């Protein structure tokens, strides 16, 4: 298969030039994109630096011409005829463009529509998730600080060959905090934050999806420093060549590859952050674009202990530090999401006690609290207190360790050992511990 990549790329390029010269620009555009896809695949395996340099130069030329054709077709302008030179990649072709580069005056309505659709993915308000709210994952947090915080606050650190990391892949079982970590990045970073999913970038209209990808990266460059967070990236960038892969899917992947590689662009101030639960499903070329591939594992003992405290927050409870430690030990194998669900269930236990209580006691401040049968207790129910107009005076009891024990008796972890083995194997092959 490897030896055919170059041959296929050259063949598609020749056909593209032929159609370009004949004025069949829509067909030429698609052929240029096919050629780019095969040349990108060739780059994965190419060991000869000179050949690799030549391929990259050709890619730049093909990409420029494809962008020119797409721009002209989108705007309905006429295209100047090609001179039939088969080395089209080595020469830049020009097409009629506004003198102001399209940035002044009336914006192309189609482009405005695409940008308007992407405008909703910009997070303009900070999510308010601090680094301290993220339990554990110290290596991941340090690496992201190197990539996001330091370059903005201390640009003088990054001179010469020292460049900040430009692409991170966060992978691990579901519910381990990958998206939560991205929210912490958005909170702490003084950058424009684009949060996108596959649904934001996939369109039913032919050719629009790759334009959305291209415009997303262009908007990120225009608003630099910026961060593009792509959640569930495996749904966009699965393995190429799969039997269920569509033509549209291939074009999206090709465009994403080109944009992440930054051909012809200076992307030093754009960070790509992506998350996936299935790292092996990612296309190899996409995987290689990520400088750092960080495993986000299940939380350890200290992290679980911290999570119970965070999720309880200021809700009244009588748990001690030792109780939190016992809960952490009892929930080995639980993900952060599992613990969140557990605490959410526990938060309703006092409400259930109040709803089902048959005895209440009146406190010194006039509030009615459910209790067991005792000498000073009043036999009544929540419904009766409500009927007496005392609904606002009813207060649920504080959360106890027994409430947690009751919920944990019926809750099980959602991540299997087989899932963990897959991610641990990927970490040994391609990643690093978070």
C-alpha cells in the first residue's frame, strides 16, 4: 500500500491539472484534494529528507491552487485559464481577488454564514474551572501550562528553537475528566477558546464541512492566541480506508491534516487540544500531528478523596477527613464521572428521608427537621406540615456516611478492566502518563 501512495498522488495531480486546464474547476478541485490526501499519506512513511521536502513543496502548491479554485467557485467569479503546465504545484496561480483581500467592504455572504455558524463555538465567558479543581493529573496540567500559560505570560522564554507545544491529545476511559481539564485550560488561559464537536464541523452540504474546518482554523489565527478544543475527535478522524468511510469524511480528515500541519501558515499562537475515549480508532496521520498524547487515567486514591469533597461542596454534612479517605478506598476503579453520579445520588438522600419521615423535631431557630422516634419528637409528615403552611420551615438533615454507604451498595463502576487494558497498551505504544 505504501508504494502506491506516491503513484496515486501523482496520478490524481495530473488529472487535476488536466481538468484545471480544461476549465472543469469543480472536478479539478476534488482531484487536487485527492492528490493531497495521498501525498499526506506518503509523508507518514517517507524517510528521504529530500523527497519529503519535494512532497511538501508540491502540497503547498496544490493546496494554494485548490483554495483559489474554491474561492472563485464560491464567489461565482470567472477563472483564468491554465497554461497547461503539468508542474502546477511549483507555480502559484492567481485569480481575481478584491484588492483589500476580502477583509474590507462587504463580506462574502457564504463565508459570513459559515463564520456565523462557527461563532457559537467560541467560549466568551470563562467556565470557572481552576487547576485546583482538577484532581490529580499533575503531569497533564504541567504540560498544558507549558503550552498555554507560559507562552502568553513569558514570551521571552520561547526564542530560537524553543517553541511551545502546539497539539495535545487527551485520551482515556469515559468520565476521567478530559473535557473538565479542557475547561480548566479555558479558565486559566488568556486566549480565545473554541470548543467544537463533530456536529459543529459536519454539514450535509457537499464541500461545506472542509470549509468549516478551514474557517475554524482561520478564525483561530485571526483571534490568536487561541485554543481549539475538539471533543470526541475519533468521530471525525477514524481510520482511513474503512469500508464505511465516506468521501465527505475523507475530505474532512484531509483538510484537518493540512490545517494542523500548518502548510503555508504561522500557527505558533494556535493550540489544538483534542479528547477521545478510543485512541486506537484515530487515523495514524492525525495521531502523528499531536506533539503530546497524554493518558488521562482513572483517579487515584487522593484524587477520589478530593473529588468527594469538591462535589459535596458546602452542602451540610457530618463527614470527617477519615470518612472521605474510607470512601476513596471503597471506590477504587470508579471514574470521576462515577463519583459525580454517586455524590449527586447521595445529595438526594436527606430529601428522601424528609419525604418519608413520620417524626419531626423543631429546632431552636424554628426549623422542622426529620428524626427518629424520640421523646421531644412530633408525629407528623411532610404533607401535613405543608398543609399547615410550614413548607418553608422544613429543613433536610445533613448528609452522613451512612447515606454514602447506602448509595455505594447499589452503584458499580462503569469502566471495565478490558477498557483499561486497551488504554494502557496505547500508552505503552504511543502515549505518556498524565
